[in-house]
C-alpha cells in the first residue's frame, strides 16, 4: 500500500528544482508537480518523510539566505560579498556631511599627529572615513569596494569589515610613530591597502593544507607587494605612503591570524553580527568624541 502524500509549495519552478536536489541529497524521494489550474509549483513527498523534508529545506534556506550577496568570482574560487557597498555608502555619507558642514568633520577628525599626542587618539579611527575631494573618494571607493568585498567573502561579512578597519587604523598608527609631529593626513587608502594585505596574509592558510607552502606563500606575498607598489605608491606628494605600507603590513598580520581561526567562528552569523556591531560602535564613539568639542 502506497503511503499518503504531502505537498510542499514552492514559489517557482527554479525553487522547486533546487529544493528537489536538496531533498534527494538527504535520501528523500520527491516529485516536482505543477498545478494546472493555478500554475503553482510544489514538491510531493510521502507523509512519513514530510517532517524531515521540511526540516532539511528550512536548514538549506537558513544557510543560503545571504547567497544573493555572496557570489563566486568565476575561475578563481574567491567569494565576493557585495555588502561591502554598505561601507562605501558610509564613506559617501561622511564626505557629503563634511562638505555640507564646511569641512568641520575634516577639522576635527583628520589624522593629526600633534593633536593625537595631545590626547585626541580617536583621530586614528575617524581619519579612515575622510577624503579631501571627490577624486580621492572615488578612487578609494572603487578599489575599496573590490578588495573589501573579497575580504568579507573570505572571512565573513562582519569579520572582514572589522579586520580591514583595524588594518586601516594600523596604517595611521604607523604614520604617527614614524613621521614627524607635523604629519597630517586623511583617507580610506590605508584601509584599502589593509584589505589587500589581509588577502595576501590569507595565503598562510595553505600551511594547514600541505600545498607546497613556501612556493605558494612566496608567490602570494610577491603578488601582494606588487599590487601595493602599483596602488599604494603615487607621485602625488599628498599620498600617505607610510599609511599605505603600514595598513598593508598590518593586514598581512591580521589575515594570517584569521586564517588560523576555526571555520565555524568565521561562518557564525552571531559572531559576524558582533564584529559588525564593533565596527559601528567604534565609528560612532570616535566621531562622538571628535565632535563633542
């Protein structure tokens, strides 16, 4: 005697086919069915398998709910997370607000070594969101969107953003330590170079896989340094080369450390949310400190 059947409705033929593959992978037999009257699609499973089928599909939807933002770069194996656009929107917003205020944000938030030595440590953070003009902003926004998206795809949305942000702060810290007290700068380029360094440092992960580590890591480092020279060194005297190099080297260190973290930590939705919240808190608190005077 054939067991009773149950219907799992689907929004489209494509979804019904995807869900069918999920259920087959779990050993659950299913039939894709279309209602000739309404045109609606669904999956027909046996009644005893229905609870397990629904549970498997719920898990599948939970694990892939952000897939629309995360896409594999064809032929590379790299993942690009388009939610890096959120940070670019923040940079544009800060630039617009600074322009509307007559440069008040730049006055209180740019990297100023003398002011930092006088106690305004928050400038190490706020300077990463400031730009001198539209060309400066556009350059960092386009390159940053690409590199930050790859970092967020490799390590998780929140983890990647926090790592790149801290690398950018590290670039400003290098300028504070190595340059005179008259040093002043601004821009997200240290963070952009930090993202490049993080991707370079990720090559340390091959040590866990036993894939000719010296040769692979050597090529990754050489490639990263070449891109640093191409993007980070400019004949423009306003270019903060120390921040670029400092952000890049800090990114290598951060990327290397993160490559050894448990994969479960990096994939954890909760931990990624906490990391993203940490970035939001750092941005909010440092700007509050900068503008309260």
